[in-house]
């Protein structure tokens, strides 16, 4: 059994820290780790696997000594610059950013959904957007069985998806509510405390946000239906962690509701919480800390011939980012 | 000019208090007010119109001395018992509860949308559900022009819609976050702080909540399209006041996007906030304290032949309840 060398790029960020936590939980045959970050965080000490690591500054020669795998959680600009350098040197990169997701030579992978894509890589594999991962985990088994015709997404996304600055904005808003202590917004254009903000990532020419367009494009790529009809409204809500999604789906084929529920139950990584007589349904606080995608409020949409509404919740930092990346790494190993 | 006598039933509740505030802002020809509440709140002193009022206990003989109008904001059970008594005695009742909304003899009115229904009353007029009022205010001008075919609602509803107990649950959750002080939930099944709860009002046999079914039924009644295809997911969010809604609409007719925006701009009580190049869109904190329905994120839905997505925000206690009731009263006067 080979022992691998793994780099974690962006090791001090919200997702990078979770990558380290998930790696600690798994027993992977990795004998050597290197932690990278920007010059700002370089030199920081990070406790990991019962050892103290010093975070290295990411540089153009960082991949000169052979590194088998790298998990990048450092944003699009860093990925665009350094992932190709790493790939060129023979490192297989799993990238959490938006940089390469829609490249036709880059697999976009949720391991439960399209593991067969992993092997098609040319040293770069993309992790989908957090809001897409939890959606396609539910959509794939339903598409296989009932052939999805159209999707309407409305999301309720946690501030952790906006990194530590997003978390600070909510925290500071809460403190301000009780103490009236002034604070400066670090991430959002408006206070996220006491607001739902219908604006994630930048606005595009067509009036959609990039986050909405990502959900549309990435769902199509992962389900291998380039013309699938999808629309999306993505919204930031004053919740610290775990994204919730209202997903309206129209099918080509008819379905039996109990059979549809059983199909979801039989799918890996999905957990059905749908017992309305006992007021049980997925919540952000139930999803946080776990890798399962929670599904509830499963009910027929009577406004179309064959349709269903779902309420889907998952930990956006774990399943929506870190755990999905580590699962891809497990497949590679 | 006649001077009328007006009763406010449920005068100490969240909506009742707002009814008093809205009445103070308007100059209506009302010479006498009576404030009613349950026995629990009877005897309370309420300052209103520069006068101190003692809240009376609502009883079966409360309407024996002639009262011209009554605004009820006291829940379905109280309305079911006392509104027919008042109506019988000749009082015209405007009821904020769900009790009579779907009765075919009871007009269900949003004054900007279907004022012609008011005169058809038999002494009881219903105020629609808060989440319905702001939705139909936008939908009506679009339906008139483009003929709505189908609607998919996903809501982001504030805790004030659940009354003072709902507000306490969020407040106590915030305090608990900072102080770790224990608290007991008063209204919701789960902490609303840090969660989006996909459960408003009780669950029905068909898997929908009553709130979802209300949005579907009331929209159909107000738009006078009993078979309109509608589905809904209604969600409580950790926001104190003002409901936000993601509304996906499919039309029978084609539209020009600028013309559609102009149609909304020309409609009474709607305010367009849709300047994405300057990051302007409706927010709960912008809507609070005003009667306008705010609309933004207006963009074509490319997943259907003719469709649009809207983000609609309004003060659920003002336009969604108190102001709408007072506007109906103005029409009656």
C-alpha cells in the first residue's frame, strides 16, 4: 500500500480548516502533509493529526518536490494561477473554487452521483458549488428513475458559505442588536442579521447572480443534461451554517410518491427526515457537523402533471465542500 | 359627513397594535373607538389618539350598542364565534383571521387588487393571509396583461407573523447565543434562531402546511382563477419583521421585460427596487415600517417559453395585515 503526500492549499480558511478535520476523521494512507496559504497566513502554526504544522506560503515552486494530491480551497484567483502549475508537475488537484468547473476537460464530481467522471481527469478535478452538491445528490436518483424535465431552485444559504468575513457580519449584527455596539460590514452589502439577501456572488448581464448561474450550469453538467430547464433564486439568510433549499421538480414520467421516497431512501448519503405528523423535517442545525444530505417535506406538486417539492438541507462546509473533496481523494486513492 | 364608531378586536396583539398605529396616521371620520381583547388583556390601558383607552373584554353582548365597523385581529376561533354576532347586529367586520376567507359569501380583499369585491359583503370581509397579500399585489397587474399560467412560491417569512411569542423565540435565541442563558420556546417547535423552519401553521393530509394551502387557495380566489396552477413552500426565517418571497411565474402570453417592469411600476402600492448594477434590491429591513410592496430581482426565467422570477418583500404586519384592513375600512367609508 502506497503512502501518499497531500497538500492542503488555503489551509487556514473556513473550508481548509474543515478539510483538515475531515482528514483527521478518515484513515487515509497519507504519510506526508503540506499546508499552504497566502503570504498573509504563512508562518501560522496549525495543530493537525497530533502534530504541529507550520503553514507555508504558496509559491510557484511549491509543487517542485513531488506532491501526489492537492486539495485547493483558496478561491478562484489562486486556483487559476497555481492549480495548473501543480497539475503540470504531476500533482492531482481537487479544486473547491469556481475556476475550472465548467471546463470540458475538468471532471465536476459528486462521488455518489458521477464517480465515473473522476478517472477522466487531466490532473484537475473540480468540486461543485456547495448549493449544487446537495441538490444533485437528491436529483440524480430521481432523474435516473423519472427523467427530470424542469427544476425551480430557491435557496436559503448560510453565511459560512461566504467565509469567515460572512460569519463575522452575522456575529457582529447579533452583538449590535443587543449592545448597540457599532460595527463595519466585512462581507455583505447590507446587514445579514435580520435580512434575507437575494444576492450571492456577482450579478451577470442576464440579471442572474453568478451563484444562480453556477447552480444552473453545474446541475446540467453533473446530470449530463446540457439543455435541462432550470431556474434559480439564491438567497443568503441569517443562519451560521448549513444551506437549506426549496426544490421544485417536474418529471417527464409519472411517479408513485411512496416509491419516490423509497428511491431517495435507497440512495447513498441521503437521509430522509419527513415525518410531518411528528413535526420532523430537515433543519440547518440538524445538518451541521454531518455529511448526510437531509431531505424532507416530500410532497406532490399538484400544479403539474408529474412534479414534487423537496426541502433539502446539508452542511455546506462539510458535504458542500470539504467532505466532498476528501471523498474524491478517497476515490483517487 | 357621518362620524363612525369603530371597534378594534384583539387590540393588544401585534397586529392590533399596528392597526391602532395605522389609524393614528390616517385621518378617518371616526368619532368613537372601542378596544376589545380577551379576558386576559381586558382592563389594560392603551394610549391611542392622544387619549387613554381601557381595553374591554370581548363578550357576546359587546356589539349590542351599535358599532359601525370592527377590525378583528384576534385569531380564527375568536373570529368564528364573535364576527357572526357582530355582523348580525349590523356591524361590518373586517377580519384578519383565516376563519371566513374561503367562504363564497365573504369577499377576500386587497384594495389595490379587487376593490370591486368589497361591496358584495354580507357584513363580513376577510383580509387575506399576509404572504398572499404581497404576492397578489404583484401578480394582479401581470395576470391582467400576460395571463398567469402557473406560480411556484417559496417564502422567507418573519417571526412577527407568528405574533409576540414568535418574536420572543427569536429574541431569546439571540440572547442565548451570546449569554448561554437557557430559554423555553414559546411558539416554534425548534429554535428559529440559526434555522429556517419549513413549517408554518399545521400540516394537512396532502403533505402541505395550512399556510401553503392558504397561499394557493387565496391567490386563486383573489385573482378569480379557481383552477390556477400554484404550488408553494412556506418557510419561517430568523428575521423579526417583513416577509420575503421568491416567486416564479409562467405566463400564457409572451412579454417584453422592460414593458413588464413598467407594468409593475405603474401599479399602485408597488415599489420597484431593482438596480443590480448598484446592488439595489428589496430587503426586509427596507420594507419594515412602510405600506409599499417592494419588488426586485425581476428577470426572465429561461426555463419556460414565457416566465419571470421576482423577489417580493413587504411589512407583513402593516401591508400584510393592519394597513390592508384599514384600507378596506377606508373604502367602506
